[in-house]
């Protein structure tokens, strides 16, 4: 099938200039369904230029109207060149890692303080079944697991004052009985809105873009599980590493929890342990005070 040509002149463009590469991108990003063949711009001595836009087939009336609008709104500005990162001496920067730009690597066993926002001064991922601290009650969370008969658990919620990208972690445990295990979750704290395909709150109602729906957390919501029943037994003082090739795709929103659930037998009153997280974050890691 023969190509079809549509000709425009300088007066048809808002700034009376055209950049062929940018105009090509504008057309391909439009609603026109006929494939663009090529664009040919010819200067007319003393009278601007003609811009011939060739398509692989004839446009419909509606698509021709769209094309006219694309042409008129084309500013003539060239496509901005994306320059690769280089070192001070000009060498190309190659990053074989998942760390997002402008993020720092951060290892911690402790979250940030929820009110002062001090780094590393919040809740710790640390448990001790010789006491009743942090005991888990499934009725206080949404989507939380129901414990098997004869089992009990502790829950530790740590939060961070900037978006973080979780990567790896390590579990250290002592005197764990047969059947003990850990699970880890991304948790929405109560009082927050969160994406939910079955929610009744539109993105627009929250001042957000997109057509997604949201729900309101009336209690803490286990939103995603990323460690499922990692079993523990006896002692692991050197740490049980949970390694990942890359960090999570989307950052954990500020204030959301990294929740660690430690499940053990009801007759266990001696096991203990702690967990360490490796993550990427944008926070200034300069020490603010001695603790």
C-alpha cells in the first residue's frame, strides 16, 4: 500500500519551527493508529519551510484532526539528550547494583524514633521469650496469621522517617525450639490509607493521580509478606542470612512498618534473638548525637 503524505508549513507550527525527531516522538505518542513512515522538512527560500509527514496509509478524519493538533502544539524544541553519568576524569559510571541513585547503604537492627525522627532510636528487631513484651494478638491486625495450637508469638514493628528500599537481612537466634520460625511483613499502620483493589476510596478523593482505589486502615494491616516461615532451631550466633540479588522495586512509604513475627512453642521461655536489615535510604546518615 502506498504511503500518504500530509504537508504543513511554518505557519501551522506554534513557534514556526520544527524538529523532526521531536515531532516523530510527538506523533508516536498520540492517538493516531496508522504507522508513521517518515518526516521530510524542506526549506523554502525566503518563506519558511514545508513539513511533509508520510504515513503508511491514509488517516481517518479524526486522526487527521489529531495530527493537526500535534503539529500546532509542537514547540520545535529538540529532544533533551540524556547524558550518561561520568566520573570527574570523564570515565563512564557503570553501576552493577540495585541501589537507587542518591541513596545510601544502611545496615540496622533498629528503626527510627516515631516522634523525634532520630535515626536508629526507635523500636529494635529483638525478642526475648523470658518476658511478655511485644506479644502478638491476631485480633489487633488485619491479614495477620492465626497461630497453630500450642504456639505463641512476638511482633516487632520498626519504621523509618524516609522512604527505604529493603534489600537483605540476617536473623540471629538462641535456644530456639523445634518448630520456631520467623515471618516478615510490610505493614500499613492504622490510621493510614493504602492501595487496595477492593477499596472504596478513589485516588482522586485523596488528591492522588491515577485510577486506583484505596482503603483506610482501622487497624494495622499486614500488606505484604516477604519472609514466609523461616524456621529457626537451637543457636545461630553467626546469623542466618536472607540474601537478595536486588532491593525491592518500590520504596517502603515513610512511616510504614517492617514487621517481624517470631513464632515459638507455648512452653518456650528461654529463646531470644535479633534481626538485622540491609537497605538503601536517602537520609543523612551523619551522627547527630552520641547514644
